């Protein structure tokens, strides 16, 4: 039986650099299949330089929604649905491979950062089916009154991914807030200097359900200060520069304290949503990062026609993503009809996001496919 002849590519008729350039322009699933063609291809594809090149050339953005997957007589699971940002068609769906109830802390360059309880944080790349479990180091002395606020960002100077975790005690200055940072390259935690005074009392810190926005190289938490049983007396944005690893503060554009406001990313800029008596949603945008005078109220979105609305965030191209819930009677019982919608804040045009069904959602993040984590030696493979 005559031996099979190699294809021209395998005979190196194409320069290796040209082959890598072709591969870097392919979708993730196609690139992964080419790893088995040759050892040299696999070595190149799993190198940090190729992973970075592929990330720069493949920037197709998606919307990723997490929702509970209720199956009778089975443990509660969380599943993610990936939607095309432009057509709202479903691209994929997968279960989160965790036994407990996770929540999404953030999404960056195709990585999802998830919290599971108070002891572990996970980095998951669903595109390549790999994750890493990170044990937290700061203890939580009293689970009933102590909270953990976690953010996830990318250090562009060192090509590293970082998790920042703030432990704070509700309603009391003791014990004082503490902060720590985990870097993927070092694989370890270390303490950070927390900038607030020792007697500072945190009443509330961002929203439990909304991921922490990563904008202009920094993470942003909405922080509300107060004393005793009083309402919050001051609100400001606590920022953390991921490259410089320093905390800072950004004043809000509001004259008064507003507990119903959330920081987010809007078309690459820092923004705030402000709710007024559940009937209006105001969108403020900081046009020049770090300049207080550049806060501008861009849009006012009326919510009067919604019996109940829950805000999830913005798509990369600036659409507001909300859940619209209407209550109605059927067969003598009160029922709820849920629908995820997008709103163009310039035209107020409303469009249903039909690819995710009518189940209750938990969060939404912007997402993209990538090969990040493919070069990690201690990553755990998982079938999604």
C-alpha cells in the first residue's frame, strides 16, 4: 500500500510565520483543531505571543447571560447563554461546572471570573473549556455581617490578569476593611493598602448581582458611607488602577446621595445609571476619564410602561439591557411574564432578546471568544 503524501502546507511550502498568521485569524474552535496537525503548530498555538495575537485579531463581541437551570430532583445549576450582539441570535449554551451557586464577578478578554461562596474564585474560559480555582486568603470573621466585594481586570503593561477582593464589615468600622490582590502570573495573593480611614463605615458597596465594571484600566465600585441606622450620607466611586495597583476615588455628578445608582461601562467610558422612583433611568457618562467636570447626563429613559424592570447593563455598542416583567391573572392565579429587552437610548426603540427564552436571568456581561488560559500548565479541563 503506497504511503500517503503530505499536503503542501505540511511540506512547509508555506513559511511558518504565514501559517501562524492564517491561524491567528481563525475562530477559536478551528484553531484548537489545528493543534493536532503538528507538534510545532501546537507549540506555537499554545504560546503567549500567539494567544495575544489571536486576541487582537478576533474581537467579535457577544452578550453572555447567566440564568438558573431548574431541573426537578436535581441540584440547582447555572447555565450561560451566549448571544450575538447585533442579531440577538443564540450562539451557544453551556452549564457552569460548579457544584454551588456561582455569580459572575466580571468578564475580560474571554475569561469569566466567578465567585462560589466566600472561599473560592474561579477563572473560566468557556471557549477552550479550561478553568482555574483560586483559594482566597483573607478570612471572613463573621459571615452574617461581613461582605466580600470582588473585581476582575487586565494589566495591559504586564499582560496579566488580576483579581481584587475587598472584605468589609457592614455597619461598623471594626474590623476595618481589608483588600488583597491575586495575579494570574504569580499564582498568589498579597495584601493591598486600603485608602479609607479606620473609622469609615461602609453601608453598601455596589450591587450584589451586577458585575464590577472594568473601564480605562480600572475597576469601579459604588460605595455608600453612613453611620448607624441612618441612610447613606455620602456616595462615591471607589476605583482601583489595575496597572499601578492603587486605589482612588471619583466623585459622582449628583449633589445628593443616591443609593439607586450603579457604575458601568458605556461605549468604553465610565458611566452611572441613576434611577428616579423606579420610573426614570438617567444615564450619566464621564466623557474624559478622571475629570469631574466632564460628567454629562446623556439620556433619560422612561420606564413608566413597565410594571417591573431590572437593569443588567449595557452592550458594547451602547444598548441598555433590561428584564421586563408583567404581572397578569390566568385561570385565577397571578402569573409573571418575563422578557429580556434591549433599548436604544437614542431612539428609545425596544427590541426583545429572544435567544434566551423567558426564564429569570441573574446577570449579563459582554463576552468574546479567546485562547486565554490555553498556555496554563495548572488549568483544569472541563466539558461544556
